[in-house]
């Protein structure tokens, strides 16, 4: 299933305006995202007004599938070489600018990623409710080299999601670059996408370090970040339309 955006201009980051705004979230060489602490924020272009929209994303998946590495990749942080179980809840912030086509405006998405270790979720009853509280999206992760993690995705959905939840759902597969060890086939992916009506995003989490590489870390994450932000924006528009049609209904937040 192809990944397309309906509200965000997919090619905007390659325009002059896009490159100027992107300087606030990438390093000077434009090859790697700049990481931000919880109290840090990008410096906006002085001649441009950019509204900011915040979202909370809960990252779920079996231990070892690459949750922390994926979040580090999206944040611009160093990807760990050795796997270690996240001891509790780890939060990270990703800033991503985008241009919304229908309003012709640039906005800044601020995504709070919540990553909890599998053992912490099993051991402490408060961890899962804390991750789900006021959440806007769930990122369900699996590894292409671990078929059991892929088969576990429906179980994760039933365990985390409620029928009335107005949250975006993303499914992301890691370690696609390890082709000789892949246990999840293209047929598996196609059947999942048809049955669940969800596209499967992919990520390699392999850092771009060679100076001769033509593809940067930023290029690698652009498609996924655009799609994630586009779906969050779409959800907001649907919720806003529903609230206008039923003014007595409580807002989602």
C-alpha cells in the first residue's frame, strides 16, 4: 500500500521556502536532524509566522524490535549500537515543519514520543495508562527479522486501543535492510494492509555516515514524518468537523 499525503505538500522540503524553514531542525550540513531536549525548541525564521501543533505518540512493540532506535533516528540522536531494554518510560521530542496545502501555511509539528520497555509494561500497572493518557497516536512496531513481533501487532491493538479511541494508528517495520534474515514476507505485508486497511511504514535505522552518500538521514525519514504528521492533521480535521456538526459533544482533548 503506497504511503501518500493528502494535506501536507510532500515536496515542500525541497523548495527554497522549505529549505529555509528546515534549517531550524537540521544541522548545518543538512544531512542530519537536530535533536532537542524537553525544554528546547527550534529557532523560527524571523520573517515567517509558524504555528506549532503538539501531539503525543505512544510507541509499542515487543522487546528488541527497534523502538528506541527508531525514535532516536527520528529525533536526530545517535542510534545505539547495542540493544538494551528501556527501563521505564522514555520521552523524546521531534520537531517537523510542513506546509499544509489547503490553507497554504507552514506549521511546526511537535511530536512527543513515549517509549516504554516491555518488561516495565508487564511489571508496573501504571505504565500503560500513563502512555495512553491523552494520546494522539499509537505507533505499533515490529521487526522484519522477527515474525513473532509482526504476528503480535493485532494483539497489541486489542490490548492498547478501545473502540471509542480517536487515535491515529501507525504500523512500522524495522530492520528491512537485513534482507538475508527477513522472516516477514511481502505477501505477509500485503495481506496485513488489506485486512487492517493500514499501510506498513518501514525504517532501516542505519545511520548515514559516509560523505559520499547521496541520501541523508533527513531524506530517509521525510516520507515517514510527512505521513505521520499528515494523518494527525487529518484526524484533527475530522474531529473538528464532528464537533461542529454536534456542538454539545465533548471535544477529544
